[in-house]
């Protein structure tokens, strides 16, 4: 079978993968909704604070990516670039939680919801990115565009924090560590995020070669 004969079948996503995307989108939505439902029982719960967690925002974007990917299966370059960004945000969520936040109160009391948003979905998004990678190459420079969202989020958190006297994460809170330690920590995180972005892009390329072989080179 020639490459040209194989290409049309490879362009779409297998129906089973799309079904799993919808399933995990529903699971993530259920976890996010459950956290809100449980939080409303507490007088200290704040929806504004809830939606100021990077984890929550990343998981909301995950619901969008998986639901659209499962229902419509878009293949455009802009969509794949957006999808790669959300994959990065979930990878950041999983790694930062494991390294810096495990054992710390991050507003998720129930073990099952905590596992879904911090552990399961980062792995699911990364697997989906590798198994169903974009056919067209995303350059390293393009992958660094993904960092705009974490950068804006950091600025938002640092501006909002003193106003409401609340910070979503200890490493963003200057009250206990001081601004020098805060800046040093953020610089380290920035370097880590750059490396994560390049790594997510790299594994996507490897997945592309594995899945499409020579076709991936032609698509570039």
C-alpha cells in the first residue's frame, strides 16, 4: 500500500479513542463539579478562589479539549497547537503537584477528585498527545508560545493576592518567604516550564514518527 493510499485513513482519529476522550472529559467535569458542590457546603469556599487555581483552569481546558476532540475531532494546525498547550498545562499540574504540593491543602478534599485532577488527567492528556499527535510539526519556538498562559496566570495571582489576602499556592505567596526567595523560585519554575514545553513538543514529534512514519516528514 502506498503512502498516498494510507494517508486519508490516518487523518482521522479512531472512534475508540474519541469515545475515551468523551469518557475522560465527563470524568474531569464530574470531578470539578463535585469539588464545587462539596465546597458550597463550607462558608469559607469562594468560587473566585476556586477558579484561581492553575489546576482548576487547566482541567477546565482539558474538558474542552477532550470534549471537542471526541465529538468533532478537529485536525487544524491551530487546534493542535492549542491542544499541545493544554497538554503542557496538565503536565505542569501533575509534576508541580507531585514535587511541591503533595500533602499540602490545595482545596481538594476528596481523594478521588484529587487523583483525577492532579494525577490521572495529566497522564491521560500526555498519552493522548503521544498516541494521537499532530501530523504537522510544531516548532520549538511555537511550543514556547504555550508558556503565555502560565506567565499571565502568575502575574494575575501576584496582583490579586495582596488585594484579597489569598494566594493559591505557597510558592506564589511572598508573605512567608519574602520577595527575593519568591523571585528566585519563579525563575527556577520558568526554566522548568521551558524545559517541559520543549519536552512535550519532543514527545509529540516522536509519537508522530511512530504513528505516521514517512508521512509525518511529508506533512512538514
